[in-house]
C-alpha cells in the first residue's frame, strides 16, 4: 500500500521550481518499512518499479526505522511519480484516491556504490 | 550574507514587518522580511519556517516572456485575446486552480466562467473537497486558530502531518503557545496524534495512536459510539489496531476536557471512504458538544485555497466543482470536478490558474490535458509542467511577494498581504480583469450562454 | 417512437427532454426540433438522433450514450427502452413510468425519484438512488433493479424504495438510510449501512459489519420468500434456490443513529 | 449620456416630507433628486402607480463569514432555486441563503436598494466587505460584534470608561462598521469556556460570568451615545427565543434610560410563559413599553412559514434548537470576540410554537402606535427569507387575508393570542414608513428613505394592485442612484458602483498602545494586520457622527 503525502523537503524544493532536479529527486524517494526492506531484499538506494493497473514509475527506496511505517505500507512525497499511479476514479467525489493505493514493488536496479545515507526523518 | 553586500545595500534595503507567508494554509502574518531592492530578492525572512524561508528566499525575478502562444513569445494582449477566443468557443470549458492567488483575482474568475458557460473548480476538489462535502452533510463545529491557542486543553491531529506540511502550526497556534486560559502552553494541553505513519508530527504527541491503514472510519465510528454510551467492542484492536484501553481513555479525555479540538488532514480525505471519513470526524466533534465544548477543523494546504473556497461559495453558492453550462450554477462533485471531467475526456478547453495539474493529476487526466482535444491555457507565476504544455501561457507576478491582496487562512480569517518588491510581470488580478472584460464583451456579442427557464 | 444516436456528442449532452412526457405529444418532425444541451450550446435533438416510428408503443432510444445525461428526468408515466449504455442522472426525479436499460448505466441513477421503476441489465455507477450532496433524503419511492454490479453509495439517504442488485456493491451501501429495502446478491464493499436509521439491507454474501451494529438472531423472514420469487419472475438475475428458504443473521443498527435498521446476512 | 430622468403622473409616497399619495413630479439628475431637469430628460409615465423611495432593510444577514458558511452548508437548497443569468445580470443561487449576486438582484426586484448586514465579527470584517462588493445594486453597511469582546469587557470591568469609549471608536474604524452590535452580551464566555453553558439573566452573577450583561449593555449604550453615532447600538437581547424572556427585554430597554437603543428582531424577545415550557405572547407588554419610550426603535423579525436558517452570534441558542431536531449544525468561534451558530430550520404552521411566533410578530406590528420606530424585517434568514416581505405587507394591509391565514395554522396558538381581535390595516403610507422612511431615519441616513431635494435617487415604482403581495413583489421600475435598472419588470442594466456605508468616529491614537499588548498575547494575527486600511475600501460613504442628531426626534 502506497501513501503519498507532503514533506517539508518536497515543499521547499517546490519553491525552487518544479522543473529543477531537486524536486524531481525528492519526489522519487520511496520510504519503505525496514521489515519490508528485508522481506523484499532491498537496500536504501535501490531502484524499484512501482506499478498498478493505472501505470508504473521508477523510484529509489529508503529504509525506515521499525515502527515508523506499518508493515506493508510505503510513503512517497507527492509528485509526478506518484500521480503516474493515481487512477482518475473519484467515486462521485471529485477526489481521486491519492493515498492508500495498492501497488506492486519490483526491484529493477541494485544500488551500485555506497550512496550517502540520508538520515531517517525523526 | 557577507558584510560587503550588507554595506552596499543600506540605502536600498527595505524591512517589511508583519508580512504574510502564503505558502501553506497557516498564513503566518508575523514574518519580518529584509528586501534587497536593487537585486530584487528577499535576503532574510525572520520567523518564517523552513517552507516559508524557501518560499521567500528562493523568489527571483526570472528572465522569461510574459506571454507565450505555443511556446512563441507574444504580447499580453495577444495572449488574452487568444485565451478569450478559446474559452468562448469551447462547449465545455473548465477553469481550475485558483488556490495560489489573491481573492481579488479569484473574484474575477467566476464571472468569466459564468460568461463562457463553463465549469469552475478549485484545488479544493483534490484537497479538502471531501471535507467540504462532509460539511454539507453534517455541518461542523469550528473555530479560529486563536481560540485553540487561548483555550484548547485537548488537541488532536488526525491523518495529517503538520510538522512537515504546516511547520508553525504547533508553535504558533495549537501546541506550544501560551494562551489566555492556557497559561503554561504545552503543559496545559493533551496532544494526541492519530496516523497510520509515525511521522515527524508524532514526536510532539502525548499520545500517539497508530491506526491500521484504511481503518480511520471504523475507529471514528467506535469513538462516536463510545461517546454516545455504546460499549467499545472487545475486538476493537483487531479492527483498528488501537487497544480497547486506549480508546476508552481517549473518549474519557475528550469528554472531560474543557475545550477540545481536532485538526484533520488528507489522511482522511484522500483515502477510501473520503467524505464519509471527514464526515465521521465532524460528527464526532459535534457529538462531543453534548459534554463539553468541542471543535474540529480541516488543516488546509495551499496558501489561499480557503479563500478560493469562500469566493466561489459566495458568488455561486457552492464551494467547488460548479458548472454554468445551463446559465446558472450547478454543483455535483464527481460530475463537474476537474479530475473527472478530464479523465472522461469531456473538457474541450481548460484554463489553469496558479496550479499544476500536469504534475499532480492522475495519468488519464494529464493525457487529456496534453491532447489536442483540449485547449490548455495556463496562468501561473512559475514555469511548471503545465505552463510548458499549455497552448497559451501567461506568467504573472507572485502574490504576497510582488502583489498585495487578501488571502484567507485555513480558519477562514482574511489577511491582507504586504508585498516586498514589484515585478515586471503583471498580477493575476490585472490579467484576469482584462480577460473578464474581453470575455464579457464576446459573450454579449454571441449571446452566450443560454439562460434557461427550466432547471434540472 | 424510436431515437437512434447517429453522432457521438463531444461533450456531455443533457437530454432531460427525452422523456415520454415531452415527446409522446409530438410528431417525429417536431421531435427533431426538441432542444437539448450540448455542453453550453442549445442543439436540436435531430442533430444527434435519428427519429423514426417504433413498432412498440414506447419510447425506444438506441446507441452508446455514456455521455448523455438526464434521460427520463421528471418522467411521470410511460415507458423508455434504452438499448446501449447510458450516462448519469437517468430518471432523475421521476415520479412514475418505467425505464429499461439494456446495457450499463452511469453514476447518479434516479436521484430524487419518488415513484416508477428502473431496470438495468448491465452495471451501474456510483451514487445510484443517492441523495444529492447536502440533502438528507434522496429517493423517496419506486423500484430500481440492477442486474450487474454497482459502485459506491448505493441508496445514500434513501427513504422508501426498493433496490435489487444482482452483482456486487461498492462501499457505503445504504449509508444514512432512512427507510426502504436494499437487496444484493454479490459481495458488498466496506461500511455497509453506516449511519442508517431504519430500513433493511439484505446481503447474500460475506459482509464486513461495522462495530456499531449488534447481533440479534438467526431467522427466516417470510416476506423474503415472496421477495425472492418476485425477483425470479421479474428479472434475469440467476440465484441459488436455497436463498428462498434460507436463514438469515439479523443485525440491528446503526446504534449511533436510531438503531432501528436491520442488516440481514444469508447464513445457510 | 443623458443622466436626467423625470417621473410624471405618479402617486408619490414620501412620508418624511409629508407627502401621502399625492400626484407630483420627481426629477432626477446625477444620481440625486433635484427640483427640475432639462427638457431632454428621459420621462417615465407612472400614471396609476405608486412612487416610493427605495426600500431600506435595517436588519438582515447577507454578507460575511457566517452567511458564507450557511451557503456552503446548503447545496440542496440552492439546487432547487437557481438564479438565471440574463444579458445584463450574472447568475447565482437562490434559496434561503442566496449567493451574493442573487442577493443583490433579488433585493432590487422587491424594490429594496439598501440593506444592512447585522452581525460581523471584526476579525472577519474584510470578508464581509468583500462579499458586499460582490453584492450588486444595494448599498450596504454592517454592524460590528463587540458585545462579547473580551478586551472591551475587561475595560468595562475595570471601570476604564474613557479608554473603553476610545477603544470602541477604534474598533469601529478598524472594521469599517456602521454601528455596534451586541449579541447575547456575556453569553460567549460561558459557551466557550464553561462547557457550553449560557447566561440566564441580564443580571446574571453566577460564577461563569465575570460581568453582568447589564453592565456591558449600559457601557456600550453610553459609549455610542457619547460618540454620537447615527445609529444606536443594535442589540440582540439575552435569553432570545426562550419562554418568559420579555422581562429580560424590558429590563434591557430600561437599562437604556432615555438614551437611544435599537432592539433587533423584537418578536424573538417577546415571549411570556415559563422558561423551558411552551411560550405565550407578551406582545402587549413589549409594545406598551416601546410605545411609551421614544428612545427605543426596533425591527420585528417576523417569522414566516417555510424554510429559514438560523445564523446568529448567539451560539448556545442554535445548539439548543438543534436539540429539537438533530441535523447539520455549524458552530464557529471567533477568538476573543464572538461565537456563531448556524442551523437550517423549517417553520411549520401546524406547530404551536412556530404559529405563535408568527402571530406575535404580527401583533407587535399591529399594536405599535408609532410606525417610525418599528421596522419591517424577518431577520433574514432567521425568521424566513427577505423574499417574504411582500407577503408580510399583505398580512399587515389586509385584515380579511390575515383572518383567513389564521385558520390554516395551529389553532391552540391562535386562541392564545389576540391577533384575531386586531382589525388594524396598515395604509400604503405606513408601509412606506416601516420599509423605507422609518429605517432610514433610525439609521440616520439623511439621503435615503425619502424623495426630497438632495436625496439619493433610489426610487421604486409599483403598479397599485389590490393584491398587495403581488404589488410589492414586482415593481415596474427600480432606480438606483438615478440609473434605471428595472424597467417593465426586466433588468435593463447592471449596477456595480454600490457603496459601503460606515462611520468613522474620531479617537485618540494612543488607545492603540492600550489595545496592542492584548493582541500580542491573545490574538492569532498581528495587530498591524487587523485594522482595515482605508485603501482597502472601494466606494464608501462615511455617515457623520453628530451628537445633536442623537436624540430621536419624531
């Protein structure tokens, strides 16, 4: 289950410009529960493919400490990658289901070298 | 900042006190800006949060054309003429966005849409639109943020992450400040966070309630039941992930506080259940008034989305997703909201004002926006994927930094802006007023739209 | 009379005039001149439909009409037969008569209906027989049969009507139900009957019941036997004969409201 | 463009200038009434028609935050009553709380050209002003809610009389208001701070109130008197809507002594009986006091059957009423200043209380001896929409119709009133007073409500018909500031240059130093961002404060 949301970093980079690299980078980092990371055999920095019936996108993952995210949930800041997965169905409300989207995670590329680990947010 | 620059700019430096930051719905109006008038940049934004600093300090006057048609530079008047013609020719045009501009500009837009017989929708529809619908169903006990600061001894956040989305919400309004009847600030308040994720916000909590994803409604329903004296079910933990003791404790705390408040976020409106989730929360707050004073409020996002809601409401009677194709306003979310009309491929022209659906919308909607079936007009302060894809693109100056006007805080309090420096780009108000006049003239010439004496 | 769609509308076409109350009085030539709304433009019915005489004594409409709204609005009597898919607001505020759809239907079927019957052989959309936003009552009478699946908010705020669904339902079926009966054969989404005051929701499949409903008993209501026979005679919904004599779990709720509603869940 | 108009042959009603149904000519130039115009003037032949000044609504709720919340709350109501676009006017939604455009146009189609919004918290004054700009045709002003302002109350409690007066003046300027509005003074604090309680009495001295309502009322009457505002404090009394509240109302009026006071929607304050039980009519007691005291003016707040919406700063009242029929309800607390409750409502003739309220309103109209001090209102939308005004007029002008109407409502209620015995019928001249001349005079608007030389050319021309409801429902011509807007019942142009009416009493700047610390501590917006700049206002008229004018002269 994917939960897109706002983050302070997404907000600040948005001010710098949506066409700039920083925004693109921040909106394509997927936060995954550490248990799930182990289960899926993922390391922080790996490239994964998210897909559902609407579309697919490639993002990089970041492990989150235990308890921060429930098992089976992943978080991503709002942005173009998250909207690739959003369906246009609004159930008569005008609001697409932009949180709690069921997606599949597939590994596409292992992290190549030691990437600078970003401290998990407190 | 180096001292050399400082010395240089003594003459041309301007200090603006009590400026308002329009980035998020908090609309903090206590920011002190230091402006370098030569370079046309803000060098300091005292008291602003991380988002606010980014908002003010990154603002530069970019060197780009004011108006473009299909990427080619044109004059503003040419662009307005083209936009007016596109809109008046369209059979089912839609105007969307409006949250990042001043009310004075927003007020010009409804008459435009009235004249072109189109649909007007604001970013509310993909933000707290479901809360608006829930409000229409159950009402809402609410308050201004100062009441929270002065009185609230029970503060709950549900499905929102203010620590990252509204960074000063805690310190300025709801948690730490000392108020009239809250002399010791945070010590006098019970802070409860309900979320599926342990976000930054959770760190502030006295009680953190981690609800199972997608079970907010069930938890709210159980709380409502408990408030009304119905036994909390034994299997509540199995259903919601929250222990029975905690639920009972929460209900007691809620019933016995003096002034309780719940802020809620997208965690409710964007998930399965949508308007019923926020409706359940508003109903819970309403029920609690049987025992004590209790209020609830959505934590609204973008700068002036609340203003857009208000303006569209007072001019049409409905908050968002209003259609004028029959010569009078009609409201039906799901039918006239932007995501739906675009996804179904209905709109044949779209004017996007201060918003970026090409980056945020579901894919089918984006595809329609970019297709040649839909004439795309963009009025925005920044270059965005939407402005780049637009047939007519007009760049405007930024509200709160270059232009003044009125914005509404998330609690419907109107605040006047104090602009820092002027910009070579025209304001939204100027552009939209011109467009309104032009469209009105065309509509009168073409006798459109047909007002009908029948209604459905 | 028979209307056949010859041109697909580019934008939503609002056709509240396509109802026996308006068209039956007119000659085919006049029917072609009846006004419809194509987006914000007034158009003639003939711009989109061929009008011809029908063998049957009813109003026949044919074509893929998912963009056409409000057919049969305010209908008081007569019959419409729709061959093809149909768009939103079918039978809005109808007070009598019969609409049959051989195909799928869109959202908002029969809002504010107070009488008459609608029969859809395919699937339905969201908010069928549902109150418009802000209103506490929607449908106040009549009968709606959908043989296929429907989506969310079936019968929101309904008072006094019967809805039969052959397939599955979305979430919030019978939410804020005032009175009336909803019967579904397929699986239901979550939160069925939330906030219901009175009325009956009958389900033949698994049902996730909200914690504010309380269990009463297992029994076999006699009226259901009649109801199932009625469904067998009137529709093509195929269902297991065992339902007819089956036993049902009765739950009452919603305790948050008046607790006078009932959920009947098939047991065996 | 020729801006001269001459109205000939019309039967003119101009009570202010003692013209009662006389055929005479009215000349208009540059938006004002003049003694003569050139021969090029456009001529309107009003033969057989009644020519009256444009209507003035002294108490309605048409702009501001609570009105807008109510609009958002009721899409189902707007849906049933759309307001169509015409070539000259914008579209909107009607219903019990119409959208701004529809409000302006609908007032105009009743012949009203001025309407005062009755309650706006100062923090939200900008919102009210913005809505007023978007309300076409009618001139507006608003009354600012100060009665539950915690800072002002603290000044009263500490006996700082001079500073209190200055602070009131500052607030009136800061919010650009027309006068002070007191709503259930003292009632907010128990509601917000004491788990939804309310004050019980004008002299309530229980622990939940620091200051008795009477002291608050007295202080405001005094301050407004001293400032010499054109209109006295507008008061919504304590215990509004409760049985047996007429005592409180009379005590409130007594508090004023011989200083001026306006009692808003007095019908809701004229109930006898025991609190908590069924009400009885106290119209006699109330009108007796009003008749005998020339310093008191009031508007009726007539209840009309059908849809209504409670919207009031008296939050505990709406919550109480919600108890009778649980449905959607809005509460909106404004920090340090005000509360607010909104509740859709339905008045039904067959319900005892509703029928009684309807009868009490009519009794007050019929028992009151001085039409100049009683104003027609429904407290729109609390007692019903302003669209009911023509029907109220018919009820007042037609005894037989009234008697017939009484047959169709709750008989127990009718039997407990004296309405059936009141045979008085209002004349056209009296109607002209209670809808135009009177309210304009109560408000101290010298240029409105009459047709004398120099007055604003806001004029309505009605066909004189036997059915007075029909007559007042559809004026043949409506003119605003000398511009013909409605001709032969149709809009022929739009008018957007409407004005905001306000006062600007002088005050000592140093009062800001006294107020600011309170702001810094307890408000959530900066002091410097609170007061509305003069530049923010578009067209506005300052009605001069004048101490001499302060005593009501008949």
